[in-house]
C-alpha cells in the first residue's frame, strides 16, 4: 500500500469518528473507561472536538507521514500508531484530565519517533527536529498550550498528551530496530 492510500484510509477513519452519533461513544472519558468502556483508551485518539480540530490534526498527520516515510512500512506505522494511542490512553490516567479527544498526542509521538529515526540513520536535520520538539514541549509544560489553538478546537490544549506522546515515541524509537 502506498503512503498516499494509507493516509486516505486514516483520514476516512477520522471522518467516520466525527459522526455526531458515534463521536460521543469514542472520546477518552475517564469515568466511562473506569465503568468498562475500555475501547475509549484507543479511540479517544481518533476523535476530535470539531471539524477544525480534525483538519488541523489531519494536516499535521499528512506532513509528518511524508517527512518520515522512509522509516516505516504501513504495517509498522499502524503498529506504532496503535502503540502510541494505547500508551497515551493509559498515560492520561496519571493526569487530571477527565475527557480527551484528539490525535495530537500521537502526532507528537510520531514526530519524536521520526526525529530519532532520522538521527539514527544520519539523515540531515534529525537533531534540529528533535531539539525543536524538545523546545516546544518544554514551553508547553512551563507556559501551557497555544491559546489560539484552544480557541479553534474549543477546549484547552492537552499538553500532557503531547508530553506522553513525545516520551513514548522516543522510547519506542530507541528500543525497536530501524527499518534499514
């Protein structure tokens, strides 16, 4: 499967998750998960607060996927996304978050994974990408998420999910063999 087809399928899944009757059943909801709706640990990452939120994350997903496409096959990319989704879904229990929707935690994990893969394969710019990501995450942890993004998506930016994603993506890159 080509990266283009893979992205199209992923975008269709994201659009389906926005169906008004379906979206409330998929968001990460602490109490619902504790009451047995464990699928939300994964599916909270594919839902979004609104169409603008979905479009922002879809655009970032397309860019990240193309930047780091040399480092993965669709099967390995799917496993990486599922792993990051699960880790973030469980990791959110260590925060005060009670409700979460969005793919940005996974996107941050993919970016960290890709930057480290670039470093491991001596791809030009890998260190710069990683340092930029560390600066962004550090800023968010000290000063909070972007106010303009929060206005667009209608909720506070879940910087905790971003941090969990970055740490998880970096660890996965360091403990798993690269494609080459």
